[in-house]
């Protein structure tokens, strides 16, 4: 992970074990040449900052903005009202539900963001849109199946419908 972060100049989306690999060497982020998107949940964020989950949860916005600014990265702090920031600008997501706190859901989010970057979206926009679409797909599952028993595959299966729903509500130019 360290080698890739230091040598690959393209955008990287880092989650889960990738975050664990740098949790004791966060300084490496400031040496990156390409855009970097981190998608931690509060526990991973607490490890990155060597603090408690409770402290992170007490001031999610401030911790997110400060970390993002210090390391010049894009941060999507997952959880209720996921926060996406580049250190200056801030987006607070309004989609999603508690049923999405399930194994693999974060992997789906990482995949959505990575896909949008791969399609040419600027990484900060890709992170904001990815978080929104991910949550909307989860909300569509909730409508049809409820929150209980929701699994990551349900979110994946609803991504096309979430994109269609979002795009069909946009004003036409």
C-alpha cells in the first residue's frame, strides 16, 4: 500500500485494510502526488487519528475537515449523514438508512466512487455523487424489503435504479 501510494500518480480510493495499513503512518498521505479518497467508518477514522470513536462522533465535521486539509485528501466519513470534504468544501449526505450498516456495504461505496472516477468524474465530485447514489440505492431497498436483513448485494442491485431516479429528477436544460 505504501509503495502504491508513493508511486502511483493517478487517483486512489482507500478503504478498509488499506486504511489499516496506513493508520500508523498517515504522513504518507501528504507525500502522495495523485488525488486520494479515503472512506473510513468512525472506527477507522479513530485509528487514523489515534483517538476514540466517541471523540470522532462528537465532532465529525471538524475532524473530517481538519484531516482532509492536513493531508490534502478527500474524505468520506461514513455513518449517519456521511460527510464528504476536501478540507474546504463540505457535503453532508441525506440518503441512506441504518440497515446499510452491513458487511460489504462499504465495499460497494468504494466501488461506486471508483467507478465514477474511472468514468472521468473529478474525485471530489465522484465521492459526493457516490455517497449519494449509495445511500439512495439503500433507501430503495428499504422501501421494498425493509432495513432488517438488507445486504450489500441488495444495494448493488439498486444502483441502476438509484442513478435513474436521480437523473430523472434533474431539471432539463
